[in-house]
C-alpha cells in the first residue's frame, strides 16, 4: 500500500510540476519537441521508480534531478544539430518573463551542464540553495561557489553586447 501511495504522490507532483519540468528541459535542448520528449521520458522514469523514494518530502527534488539527467543524457546521445527555435514556444504554457529574455537564455549556453542547472534552478525555478544541492547531489558550499562563478560568467557574457552610455550619471 505504501508504494501505491508514493506512486500516487509522484503522479500528483508530476502534474503540478509539468511547466517547470518543460522549462528546465527546454533550457538544455532549445527545442520544444525534444523538451516534451524529455518531460515524457522523465515522467515515465519517475512513475516507474516511485518506490525508490526514501522520503516523501523530496519527491519534487527527485523529479527535477530526473529531468536534468534526462536532458543531459539526451544531449550526450543526440547526434543531430540542435535547432534554436523561437523562444515564443515557451509562452504557450505560461512561462514567466525571465524565461522570455532571449539574451539570458542564449548566455546560458556558455555554462557547463552543472552551472546551467544551478542557475536555472535558483533563478528560473526559484529553488533554495539546499534544494539545489539535493537535486544535483552537490555540497551546499559547492552550489554557492558554482552559482557565484556562473553568475560572473553570465555577467561578462551579457556585458559584451551592451553599449556604453556616454554622459550617464552626470559624466558629461
């Protein structure tokens, strides 16, 4: 009976986390169809392995870890070129504004898989550092340093495209 209850809880969490799962997958593969395939594969794996969950309060964390691992596996095994599609596709499932910032999404490409996962979970999915550590199987201090390093890389990348403002802040 306990396993059926866990499976039911996993199914419920999958339904409520669908949009987040899709956005995480999309930030990795940049293709709507592939992201949907990753979400479907992740949901299947979560339901199939629901009995392996040790603590109910970590179901969401466990699901995010599955999505990230499926996305990384997809990228490793994919032989085709990832086509960058319009980010407008994200809008059809109710994403938030920070997912629509094309420059930010493109800048994420400079990060490695772990760095990208930390940034996406922290700022796009608004997860706490300890939750990120649990999802990625990292030490809390490692998450902090990875986040700091990633933000520095993103800052440099995003500043490349900015124009200097002459006469700004009284410097005329």
